[in-house]
C-alpha cells in the first residue's frame, strides 16, 4: 500500500489552529441560519421529500434529460460539448477561448472548474484568469485553495484578508469588511468590463428549455455571463432537472440549506446566447457537460450522491469538518459529501481513507435537503476499501480474530477473563492510562476502563443462572 | 397491565467493561414489572466490524447474535441506541436476499432500545432520580438520529435537576474505531463536548450509550474533572441495585 498524505496527517496540521477555529465559528453560524430559515416552513419536510424525488428522477433519466437539454440549447444558438474527463474538458474550454482570441477570462464560482483544475490549465496556455466570486478572488490572490464549496475562504479571518490585500494589491491595511469589499469591487469591475470571456458554473440546468440557472450573492455571475463576448458554462452531467417547476423547488431548498437565505440575492437564468435586439449578452454560449467519473459513480453503490445540490449543509453540520476544516480533505469536495464524491470521481487510491473521516453521527443525512443517505454510503465505501485490503493489518487481522471469538460464547468468556488478567499490567485502580500497541491512540487522549473481573454474563450466571 | 417477559441484550461493552449498567437495566425492567431473561450466548452484535467495512466479520457476529436471539421470545431490550440501531436497521440490510433475511427481520422487529421500551412500549411512567445531583444529558447519535429517540430520555429525566447542555445533540467524537484510528480528531471533538459539559454546571453526565460514555468519562478523567458519568439505567434503577 502506498502511503500518500492521509486525511489524518492533513487534519493534524490543522487541529487547534486559527484556521480550524474560524471554520468552527463559521460553520455554527451557517448551520444556525439554515435551521432558522428551514423552521419558517411548516412544510419543510415535504419540501425535502419533493426535492429528493426531483433529483432522483433526474438521475434515473439522465440520458434523456441531457439529450433534451442539449437540443434546446442548440436550437437557441448555443453550443453543447460533452467532456468525458478533466483533460477533455480543459481542452474544450481552452480551444473555445483560443478560437475567440481570448486573453482575459473572468470566472464566477464553479466547483467543476476546481475539480478539473481549469485555471492552471488556462494559465499554462498564457491566459489570464480572474476569479470574481469574492471568496474565490481572495483564495486566488492568496494562492490558496477553497476550503468550503459555498464559503471558499471561510478559513480566513478578515484580518487575514486585510493583510493579503495590503500585500498583494498595495492598498493600506484595513480589516473593515466593507472597505475590503470596496477594494475588491473596484478591482473586479475592471475585469468585468475588459474580459474577453466569462467562465461560470451551473447550479441547475433545466432540460425543458435548455436554461442554465446560476445563483450568486454578489452579482458577479450576472456580469461575467453578459458582459464578455463569450460565455462558457461548465456543469457536471448530473446537475440537471426536468422542468422549471422542479428547478424552482431546488432553488428554494438550495438557498435555505446553503446560506440560510430564502433565496439567493441573484438568480440568473440563461437561455441561449444574445438574440437580435437583446441589449446585452454574449455572442457565443458554450455549455460543457462534464462526466469525469460521474458515470462510474452512477453505476455503483453510491449513485445517490449525484443527487447532491452542493449546498454544503452537510459540511456545516459535520463534527469532523467543523473541527479540521475543508483543507484536511485534500481535495475540492470536502466534508461528508466530498468523502463520498471524491473516491467516486478520482478512485479509491489515495482517497480511500476519506470515508473513514467520519463518526457516522448521521447529522449530515439529517440536514441534507435531498435526504442523501450519506452515512450508509460512507459505509459502502468502507466496505470497498476493506475488501481491497486497504485497512491496516492489525485491524483486519484483529477483527477477524475478534469475530471468530465472538461467534463462540465459550471462547468469548475465556477472552474476557484473559482481558481482565492481562490488563493488570497496564491498569491502576480500574483504569488504563496507556494501552500498548495499535490501540494506543485511545489512551493518548483518554483513559480506558479496565475489563472487569466478573462480567455481566458471569454475574448473571452466579446469581440467576439456570 | 400484564408486563411482558423480555430478553436483555447488554452489549459487549457493558458485559466486559460496565456490568453495573447491565444490572441497572435488569433492575429497571424488573421494577416496572417485566420478567427478564438473559440469553447467555450473547457476545457482540458485530457493529465494530461493520463500521470499518469488514462485512464478512460483521455478518459472522450478526449471524451468531441472530441465532441467540431468535431462539427466544418477546421484546429484546438493549441499553444502547447504537447496538439497537445495528440490529434494527443494519441486520436486515446485511442479510437482504439471503436465507437469513427472514430471521433478521424477525429479530429486528422485536428489538428495542431501553428508554424507547420503557417510554414508548410500556408507557411505564417511571422517572429517574439522582439524589440531589445536577444532570447534563448527552444524546448519543445512533439513538437520536438512527432511531429517532429524543423525547424518551427527556421524559425519564423530568424529575431530576437538569442543566442545559449546549450542543447536547452534537456528536461527542467517539465514532467507534474512529476514536482509535483518528484519535486526535476524535479527541478534539470530545474536548469541545467536555468543555460544554463542564460549562453546564452539571455534576453528573448522563447518556444512554455506554460506548460514548466510556470515551467521555475517559476524557474527563484525563482532565482531572470530578464530574461523574453514568448511564441513564443507573438513575432509573431502584436505589440499592
């Protein structure tokens, strides 16, 4: 087994840091907003049931819906491209941009672009790419990666941002969010006006009309999809729904679950490129539909994860995510959903340990607006990992022995007696302060009770036994 | 009302590490008028193997547990939401489509967590007492979210001096073998929980799952805290058990 950097190694560099504390605060705030705004709706449970069935319907009719979607876009003068993997998606985008002689590319938030590392690819071809979502802009300036799918720089404080702006943009230091926002606004305004092309993500695609729905809170999505000559929208192939009725319901649960808003500030609907008589809009509209491992997920035991609407509620509520933050996951999609998606998209190697980065507390499933059964999918992936022999030897062998013993009550009784006897070596007054061997991690942080002399079973037998 | 004869499944952790909880569960059940049998062949439900993905090992233990329980009759009562959840939800899934499926469904439909049994099934009216202690209650995740148990403990604890515990429904960081495989992360989550337990002003921490409680108690001991940790059964049992 190769030993690349594991979740635990990354997590341990983050534990107890300012970054982790900032994440915990932010996550609690976002979870509280979500809860408050969901509680406004007496029918929120029904809403989630419907959202789930809408998404599952889309997944089971993906081929038909995508074909319909593509036809609709083509009919309206847009172009549709299918990319089977990251390399193909990057090449498609790069070639569209170079045919349009684009030099400056303005981007709004797109997780797929992070997934395929589009910026790196375009920059290698000499293009300048500027993130226009404020969080992404900050991450880009900092040379940092987003740590949360909705709140990319949640791990930074405003003081961090103030220092970054002073250093990179040459403005006087301030940690006033409004002033910082103003700085970014001025810088980005120029990008909006001069960019040759805009690259966006897609929150929901509507098959019946070939429409793209993009939600933002900053209006940058609207600017980069209307001002530049060319608009390229990147979407995962699962991000589609049947109808407008379905899309509007998804938007409602998305905003509430993601940021605790009733609706995002801007909801952009794009149906085709600029038409004659339109005051603005791009001359060219390209939609790149990306597979990049999704078909494999669709055919496997975790297919349901593709119903995800990328709200991030499961990250916000997850005790593990809150404690270590998104960077511990080492990949674009973090938290509970990411621990299912990432091994699905990129393979178990080296991502097999992400499904183990969970206490299986079930909070993610409880808040998921589409009720994805995340814990049971984590368990399925653990089963895959174990069957591929990825578990440490002590655990695999130890568990095999434990199971063998547990299947025979007499051996079980003997094992308990031995556990009690042997533990005398490490116990003091009924507690163990240091377990030797592979379970030593337990006692690095906590005491462990000494196995008792008389188990309950033996007590029962001696007092009540038949 | 005629009280049923129940089968007590104490769980492997109670059996080997906290037998007083088993005795308390037994005493509670008898105090509300149930007859209690103890299927002596019981060992471990298999959850530790199941949760790390070792399905064959999990099935082996689950099959054994099914054999032991299926030879008995009446409700199977378990002082653990986690093991109950394993039997109720995971057993039928583990054996779906196999010749054990029927058996798994039969046993799972008889299996109840202790507080669930006392409140929902018996409507026993029993309440906990603690002799003047002040109590913080930690909801364990598998009981809470896996079985939907929330009000049951609240009802049982209505007569004790309750201290509000911030984040009482948040995970304590135990997570089974997670606590051993990712001990630093587990302990960081635990620390936040213990800070809140200490801030609650309670002198006793109560839960209904000994697994989480062992983890929390072990952590409190490391802090040198004198907060006591007890299973809810111990507060429900008649004095002197």
